[in-house]
C-alpha cells in the first residue's frame, strides 16, 4: 500500500517499580484510491541509553538493544529495570531501520538529553536538526537569544565527531526550514 507510516511513541515511567512502558501506534494517511490503510510490519531498532554514552541492560534487551516489530495498529512494551533504577533514554528507529516518521512528545530538555546521549549518528543528527529548526523559528524576529543548552549540545556532538569531520559539519549545519 502507498504512503509513509506515522509511528507515535509515548512513554510512561514508573519510578517506584523501575518500569518504562512504551506505547507504539501506527497509521498511514489516505492516498488516492486507498482510503483505508492496514497496519504494516515496521521493524524499529531501539536502544536504552544511560545518558553517559552507554546502554542500559534490561530483561529482553541484549546489550541494551532490541528490535521491536510493530505489525498491528497499537502495541506496548514494558521494560523492567528494577526498583531504584534511573530512567533510561529511549532511542528509536536506530540506523533508520524503518522508513517511517516517528512522532514523540518530548519536551526540549528531554530532546537535548537524548541528543547528547544518542549513539546512533542518524538519530543524533535528526534530533539536533529538529531542535535547531524549532529554536530558529522561536527566535526569528525577536531579540531572544538562541538556547544555550542547544548550543552546548551541538558543540558537544561536533567535538565527539572530531574523527569524522564530514559528519561533524553536518551536525552543525543549519537546518532547512
């Protein structure tokens, strides 16, 4: 069937049990001749990040990574880390494992934290581009300063990519609006 699936991801953290519940839903907008779309198999490579450049271990997550196949309209995954565990950062669609649009309702601070911790180059670039685009639109026509946290995240990402100058340049390139 024609069209690019939209995948909505919502997270709920239960600090008392150390459980992260991730809900996935998929939809495809109608296209000419196909008003109704069926769910399609979507392989989403995911990782649990610790915020310090490493991965978090959990049951069923080999080295903190797992392939989640979304083949129905809605599904959820419970990740049990144990009481007292810190909330991991969830990296989704690593390596562009599926040609989809991932929609998450993360605030700017969460996006910046994820961008700083991200170990997948494409995901890091995509997060930073989205943050830069939003910040440019926020400050356009005002005397507001750019986000210091975003500037720090961009500088940190570029410094970490010093062994790959072409990638470092892409990280700090202005986004297309």
